[in-house]
C-alpha cells in the first residue's frame, strides 16, 4: 500500500527560471467524472451525426439496408450476437474516433481543457508544468484505444492508480499529467511597522534591487509572520539574506542587525521611492 500514490499530493517542479511550481495531481475520481461528462457530449455528437447520415441520400438508404439485414440475420441465426458483431464493431470504431477527435480538438484549442475537465477544475499539462504541444495531445488521445481495454477504461484506471503521478498509458507515452486547477488565494497582506525609518538610499542603489529580490523580501517576511516559533535555521537564513542585501545595496553592515528590521526598511524604502 505504501507504493500507491496519494492523489492529493503536490508535485513540485522547477521552471527554467529556477522558480518552484507546485502542481496538485488530480485523482481517478474527478478524472472519471470529467470523462463521463465528456462522454455524454461525444455520444450526443455521434447521435446527431448518425441522424444526419440517415437523412442523407443515398447514405440513408444504404444504412437502412444494413440495419434491416442485420436484424434479419439476428432473428434467423442461433448466435444473434455473432450476427450483430459487424454493427457492434462499427459502433465501437465510431465511438473511438469520436472520442479521439473530441478530446484532441478541445485540448489543442484550450491547451489541456475539455468541457468535463473545465467543470471539474482539471487541466492536462506537460510533466514539468509546461503547456501542451500538438504531438503530446495527439499521442495521449491516440492511446485511448489501449486504455479502454478490456472495457470501460479498466486498463487506464489500473495504470492511473498504480502510477506515481496518476498517469494512464497515454499520459506516460506523451509525458503529460492531469492537475487540479485549484483557486490560487492572494497572499496575505504584509503590514509594516508604522515607526520604520526609511533607509537613505539613492535611486542608483535601489536599482540594484529587481522584482525578484523584492518578492524574496516579501515572502521571507510573510513566512516569519506566519511561523509559530523561530528556530536556529530560520535565524541563520534571515541573517544571510540581510547580509547579502546590505552588501548589494552598499550600506553599513551594522544596518543588517536586526535582520528582520533591515528587510522591512528596505521594502518600505522601495515602496516609497517607486511611488514617488
């Protein structure tokens, strides 16, 4: 049991810029629910297509003859299932191609979404979080013919449950995963002490701080405020950030103590300067 994946797990990947992204993996239950919604739409599309073909001439007449012949054979033959086999094969092939066209078209047009996935809050992405390309979309959907074996997506479901990241065979081959598009909550507001004295920094000094550094300062202060208790590792990391910050800005190293105060003053100074 320990080898089975926890489907509420979050897979962490690192982007080319070095930013860590957390991708919550979708489990079998929401994926199957999304598939059922999409399957209803596929069947509706095929039903409309059959009706249009039946109304067309001479295709309608030909279909009428085929159905009449199959019905007659089914009544006369002892093995009626065998007589209906061509019809069942035709319906199975039509359903497979209907699914292939449906899922491929939607995932190409919306970069990983279908109506079912949209309603259930799911999306298909690359295994490292990158958007889908046409090759991945076509490959993952072409292999649905394997995943549906022996019936009802049994093989796909078993593979999904046994996979570390909840991937069916098509996902393994295409290098894709299905994630939950959980709502991202805005970060908590960061309140600075009202008695902060701004640092005497010139615009040239402030230009040494980019958005990445300011984001690091904000996230560090938020973590400090959210932490229940400081520890030696946290204090050491905070001192290191403050010392690097003081060196980059070219200010007196004594300004880096206490380190949290320096981070607050730098952020307050940057906010005031950029608003000016």
